[in-house]
């Protein structure tokens, strides 16, 4: 974004707030509050309730993402590298992936309640399939010629995954 476009956006935003302020002063009805009052109320609400709930939601998202990576990445590696593992797990992935995750919400809530674990599990279920499929497809797209130098240098099985 160029500097001129950014300046024009800032001028437009300031202009909108000035027009809003004058309209609120002229009509002075409760339906059109002043932007200063709106900003003060927004700050009060944010620091009283919203910030706390946003923090807890962020913690849940991070926990679900961490679990999805910890479980999905090794599964994707195994499915992408080992044909037998892919033949064993692919039907499970392809069978459960298209299920809308929102349809699992009542089942998870009935089994686990409405606690933190149920919320983290739902986030995990939403993310884990994308991780597994992306890692598996990424491993499959590596050309076989890439492994030849590793083999010729005597790399161990572990080194294939590290390097």
C-alpha cells in the first residue's frame, strides 16, 4: 500500500468521525450518540468483559491448535511416507473429514459437557484434518530424487525426517 493511499484512508476516517460528531451535536437524540461516547463505552465494555473472554478463547484456540499439530503432523508424515499406513488411515480420514464439525458439537457436549475440554476438542477436530492432509500431501509432493543424496551419504531413517 502506497503512502498516498494510506493518507487518503486516514483523512476519510477522520472526516467520517467529524461528520458523525456534528450530526450527533445537531440532532442530539439518543439514536445518534456522539463518537466520543461510543468510544468511551466501547473501552469500558472491552476492559470489563470482552477482554477476559477473548483471552480465554485465545487460550482454547492455542491449545486445540497445539494438539492438532502434535497429533496431525506425525500422522501426516506417516501417511505420506509409508504406503501401508496411508492405506490403513486414508479410509478413516476420508470417511470422517467431510462430516460437518458443527454436527459433532451436540455429541461432544452430551458426552463431555460444556467445559473447557469439550471446547478444545471441538477446535482440535476442526483443525486436525487440515494438518494431516496438508502434511501428507506435502510429503507426497517431495520428488524421490531429493532423497538420493541422503541415501548416498548414509543417512539414517531418522535423518530422512530431520533433514
